[in-house]
C-alpha cells in the first residue's frame, strides 16, 4: 500500500509545525508507520519534536521517523547544471554574480524540489502515512502552477527544441558571446519537467493526498486561508479539513473574554466559508507546544474521533475549472435539490444558500468579475456556470 500523504499549510505562525508534529505522533500511536517531513526552510520541526533531525530519515519515536528536507541541497541536485550555465551567461552579459545567482532560481523552486523528495519517499513504501509541515501558504501555492508550465514546455517546446536551438545557436554565440545550453543542461531541464509532472500527478490524487489548512480564528488569517482553499480547488488538490488553532477556552478570564467572544462569533463564518469540510479545533494552551507531552495533548484535541490518516472529507468539497470566458464552480451539497439553492454575488464572494445552510465561496482572482449564469444540482453536486462580463466596445 502506498502511503497516505497529509500536507499541513497555512499562514506563518498559525501553528503548522505544531499541528503537523502532533498529527504525526498521533498517527504513530494509532499504529501507522509514520514519517513527518518538513519542507519549510524555517527548520523548526526538530525543535518541536525535541530531537535533532536532518536531511536523512531519522527514527524519533515508536513507529515515527522524521526528516528535514534541505531545499538548497535539492536545488544543487536537480538544478545545478542549469544554474551554472545560466549564471555564466548572465555574468557574460554584465550582470553581477550575486544578482545572477538570484535570477537563475525561479521563485519557489526550492520548495518544489523538496516536494519532489515526497514522490521518492512515497514510492519507497517504508511508511503508511507521510505528514508534511509545509512552507507558508503563499509559497506552497505558487508551486502548483509550475507543473502546468512543465506540461506546456514538454508538449509545445520540447519536440521542436533541436530545431529552435539549432537555429539560434550561431546567432546567440555571435551576439552575446555565450553558448546555448549543452546536452547536460537540457537533459536536466527535461528531467526536472518530468519530475514536476510526477509531483502534480501525486498532488491531485485525492485518495493519496489531502491538504489540511491550519488557521487561527483571526480575520486576516481566515481571509488568507480562504484564498488558499480557492487556489487548491482551482488546481484540483483535495482539502479534507480545516484546523482552527489557539481557541481561547471557556475559563480564559476577564482579560481575554472579549477575544474569546470574537473567536466564537467568527466560528459560524468559518463554517460557512469551508463547508462541508470538518473543522478540527485546538485550544490555546497555557504553554508552548514543544516536546512529546505537549504534542500529544494537541493531537488528542485535534482528533477526538477519526484516525489521523483517514480521509476526513471524501470527495471534492469545491472545484473550479476556468476555460476562457467561462468558469465552472462545483460545490458538494449533499441532499440538496435545485429549488433549495439561492445564489448571490457580493464583491469577489459568491454566497450560496442551500436548504437553509450557507456556503460562502471566494472566487479566484481571475474570475472575480464573472457573473453566475446557470446552476444545476445533480448527485449532490451544485454546478454553477460563471460567465465573463460582456466586453465593452472600446471604439
Ligand atoms: N494551540 C496552541 N497553544 C499555545 N501555543 C501554540 C499553539 N499552537 C502553536 N503554538 C505556539 O505558537 C508558535 C508558532 O507555532 P508553529 O507551529 O511554529 O507555527 P508555524 O509552523 O505555522 O509557523 C510556537 O511557539 C508554538 O509553540
Ligand atoms: Mg513552522
């Protein structure tokens, strides 16, 4: 059986590393051979577990291994030849070496190459569950469009490469005084492109991979988390739960009472924004979440019932497809009929009332001004067609 992969992502500081480490310890206690991996350059996983970890899989407990992926090392492993060549070319054109070094690494590539290690680890089959402590949401997401670029490259450019580069080579050499990439560089680009497609294929495999969004009940955090949820739906990656961390307990005292009330009020809104996903909750502890005991307390709070490695929501809670001036949004609405559905737009938000329950959907930026033009309900899925506004005549 290939491993289940559970990725934890969210805004910086919300508790991703704590929640990932707590989930991994709990999965191990549930008898699953578990590996917890950090791809975040912040390197705090080892500190939280209270064990030194590094770039090799290390046993850190009963049935629990840990790994801190070193993005820099992965970069050298997969992108070294391209980088050397590209840096040399830029320096030859008068770019200083430090800037050239920066320019030859596309943003997010390090993190992406870290995910590539996941493909290898999953194929190796040593673990039942791989829990991943990801980089903050923005960075992680930027990566998901890379494989699309890879796809485009392989289909459109790669077959014609010899023709294109063959024609350009003498001109480039004459004009720029540099050569076009030699065999090892193009081979490395191809290998990477293929690896990116493998990551993509893995990430959209709903049976294997689930994302859990970690957030706190603060407005700015929720807004970012909703953007992430929408982006994941757009890329076809399944989110199976939302974690709301650091909720003030009932006996928080007078000083934090107003905070607690605000958090409580926001929970309804959070439910609407992520329905029908389950919301896992964790209290604000009166101590840092470091070490085995603290992690196990957090794990027990997060998973009162279901085992960590279960798919906590089966199906696609939200899916988007965008095709030119038409987009389709699919929302899971178990047990609803078309007559039960009311739609309303409010800014970039689509408000969907289904049989007395509200779902609020943040539209992807690219279609934020599209208007709903049709809606159908079939087999528990509400399909909403969105249409681009009619182009205004500029003549
Ligand atoms: N439920 C909680 N109660 C109290 N402190 C928490 C809780 N969750 C996380 N923390 C603390 O908050 C800080 C940030 O958590 P961390 O997991 O490192 O966040 P991230 O990985 O998202 O940056 C850490 O000091 C951690 O111990
Ligand atoms: Mg962290």
